[in-house]
C-alpha cells in the first residue's frame, strides 16, 4: 500500500513516465509517511477515442465521491 494508477493518453516517453513515477513516489512518501518500498505505480494508456467509456464515465463520473481532484473539463470536450 498504496498503489497509484495513472490513466492518460498515449504519447509520453519512457523518460517522462519515469520522472512522473519518481515525483509521485516522493510526494506519497512525504505526504502520508510511507516507505518507498510500500509504493507501487501503474500507467494505463487510454486512447482519446476510448477515454469517455473507459475513464470518464466509470472513474470520474461514476466515482465522483472519491475524487480528491476533479478535472476542469466535462464530457462535452469529447463530444465535439
């Protein structure tokens, strides 16, 4: 514990993902006081055309009560 899952559009380099993982690991360690060895991080790349069905509806709308940070966009962004 804890396990962090990041869902994002494809296109980031391995170096960008590595930096993201290191920075999230540091933030988790400092903010909740756990050891680095307790943290796991996964990245799931989701194509833009699948975002609404695979992420927005089930993870953002469907679990709105669990979000600590809500996006500044809505589903209408993908309906254009």
